[in-house]
C-alpha cells in the first residue's frame, strides 16, 4: 500500500543520510542537539510526514504516524502546524454557519453568501505547495458522495455539517492531542462545532466522537495552555450539555493522566500548578482572601483538578482554612466549581483513607473537615450542582455505609439552617411545641438559619428533580434499623452513635422536607404508609413519621375518591329508580288501553 511504501522509503532515506559521507562530525554530535537544532537529514521522516499533511494524503500520513509509534512527531512544530491547518481546512465549511460573525449578521438581517464549491477548491489548490496535483484534492461538491467518517481515504474532504465535521476530524485531532493548545482559535472552533453537534439530537457515533474529542484533545489542551478565560467559557458550554457522570469521567481520566507523569507536558503543568497553589495557601489568611481569590481564579482556569486536589488535602489537615478558602472561591468559573465537586467526591470515596480514628469510635478529622467544607461551600454558592454529591450519599447508603450521613447532615444544617441539638434545656423543649419562629429563636443559638432561603430552595430542587426525596428517607430508615446488626464493630458506643446519627439525620431531613415542600408535593413524592411497610420493609412507627406531612393530603384524596364513588352510586340508583318508574307508567298505560 502507499503507507508501507512511504514508510519504507522514509527509513531508507534516513539510513542513507545517516551513513553518507561528509557528515561524520554531525553524526557524532547529534546526541547533544535538540530536535529543533537537528539537520534536516536526520528529520526526513518528519519532513515526509509534513509534506503528506500538506498534500492532505491522510492514508499515507496515518501509516507514517503508526510507523513512528512510541515517538511524538506532533511535538515537532512544523508537523503540528500542518496538522492544525488540515483540521482547520476540514471544518471551515461546517463552522461558517455557526460562527459568531455569521450569527450576528443573521440576527441583523444581513445574509452572508456561502463560498461556492469551485471557489473553495481553487483556494485549496492555491494553498497547496508547488508540484501538488489538483487531482489529490476532492472538491466540496463531491463531498456528499464520499464517506466523511472513513479515515482510510487517500484524501480529505471538507465536512458540511457540525456532526460530520466532528466525526471526520476525530482521527486527526486524536493525533494532535494536547498540542491543540498552540492554536486557541482552532480550539474554540472545535468546541463550538461539538456544541452544535450535540444540540442537533446526535446519534451514537456523533456523541462518541464528541466525548472522545473532549477526552483526547480539548481538556488536555486546556491543561497545558496559558490562562485563557475565553477557551474555558467555550469548553464549559460544551461540558454542561453532558450529564454529570460523563463530565466526572472526563475529569477523572485527565486527573489520572496528570498524576501518571508519562506525558512530559502534563507532568510539567501539574508541577507548576501544584507549586503555585501551595505557595498561595501558605500565605492565605482571613484578611487577604480577596487578593488570593483573584489569584485562585487565574490558576484554576487551566488546571482546576490539581489546584483543588492540593487545597482539599490541606483543608483535611487544617480545618481553620475552611472559611478563608470558601470566601476566596467567589471568582471561580462554573467549570472550576464543577471540577471542585468531582474532586470532593474523589476525596470522600478514597479507599486509602480510614473514616474512623484509631480508637474505632469517632469519625476521622479529615472526614469531619471535608463534610464541614461541603456544607459551607454549597451554602455560600448554591448554584453549584448538587446532584453528584447527593447521588453519592444515596449510593453509599445502598451499600450499607452510614458514615457519609455526616455529609448530608452538614448540608441540611448549613443550607437550610436546620440543626438537631442533642442536649436541650427545659425551655427549649417547651419551645418545640410552638411555631417555626419560636423554635428558631430558642434553638438557633449560632445563627445558622440566616440567609438560607436561596440555598434551601436549591437543595430542595436538587432532591425533587433527581427523585431522591423518597429514596433517601427510605434508605436512612432502613440503615437505622440495620446498622446495629450489619456493623462488625464490637464497641457498643460506636453502634449507639451510628443509630443516633441515622435517627437524627432522618428527623432533620423530614423536618427540612416538610418545611420546604407543600403537603401536596410531599404526598406526590412519598409512598403511602402501606407501601413503606409492605414493599420497603420499614417499621410502622417510622413509616408514619416519614409520611406524617402527607397523611392529611392522602386522607383527603381517599375521602374524595369515596365521595366520587358514593355520588356515582347515588346517580346509578337514581337512574335505576327513574327507569323503574318509567316501566311502571308504561305498564299502567298499556293496562288502561
């Protein structure tokens, strides 16, 4: 094939040039030179690869890429630029209708004529190097006859739609990888094309191409690029179209690559970012949160996972940093907040950390600090997505782990201002019989219920939207009954604390739901007492406690059904009596006649 012949000729040319006379001095000193300083005789494979890319002969170029496996030819600037030029040429026709300029002109009623196929072909031929036959370039008019998703074509074509552009550019962008950072404009174009492809109800191939493109190039390129809020904004517009599970998977893959250290550019970016973050944390105090908040916003643009990994590690060791760190996060972007949530989940679910102290009785300090940080963070910035954290708590309860209830308790305490006090005085107990204002005046001694309207509504919205109201209550109630029997601990004190924690969290959650949801909403989201006992195996007293706010509504529904049934029966009886009377009158009339 052309790829095999090409690689063979490249190897022969390189061997001949290395063994040729007159260059012995160069051969001896070649190990001391960098790639950019090497004579062209030693870069013939790279030169041939660049020429193939300029000719848009992708089949031969792909074969040569495979022959150079183990090296990184795209790190050579001429090859990187040639590959970027080819990708830019491929997506030009698909990008033109969705470019900001075209959208602005359409908004103002000005039509911008699309370039004709022959004009595009002429421009492509003019941009080709000398000696390139125009027969190698397929015209745009013939693009519909070609399969744009087949990377084995000997030549490349211009895609006409965003979905085609994403699928056709995937093989080339996968070779480009993080070196896309050298072309910020091309980076933004690919982000916009992916957004347009996902917006138009994509098929499985297009969704896979967008996901792979983001994993291999868009996110790694952001990591090694300089601070660029525009690119961050464009990339977040793409990421927010994906479900949170897909986003967290992308963050996790990139974070593993950063920690792996196998890619020099990523290892360097990780080291620089971690060093800047540590120096910032050493100087942080309550007085300079505004200054370092701006600095945190800048360094978290490109590499948020490493920044927050370092910050969370220090918070777990020094809990006095929680308030200053939360205060200085006011300048973070939505993408940084999303990555922060992923890193919090990563630290909470870490299997290498013990969630209990060495005595086996009390919760570890790192767990308490991280839980308190979550409560403070989501109260101050309620727009952060809560779904991932709530789903994690639900999944851990399904697995029989009740220690993560500490996180849920801190969330409800901070975001809703509802705290369950353990030791109440006689006056506080009497105040519990009063209204909400009296209870808050007596029990809210620390003022945690202030400024909780937005955060409380946000927490309720997240629970209702994901359908976690009933599952959380049921799982906590089941864990309350089973924690004593399923726990392997021999300490009676720990078992008692586990039971009390489940009971207090259940009461706290039920109180929060009853205050933020109307009785009709509560009744719609919660099963009936019979279903809780028969289907979910809850104790009757717990089932009545959970459904208490909805019992009145459920009773009204039962009464309405009975009333409708009674009305229907009365109407049927009345109709039956009317029919009997009509039959009697007809019989009497017939007898008279």
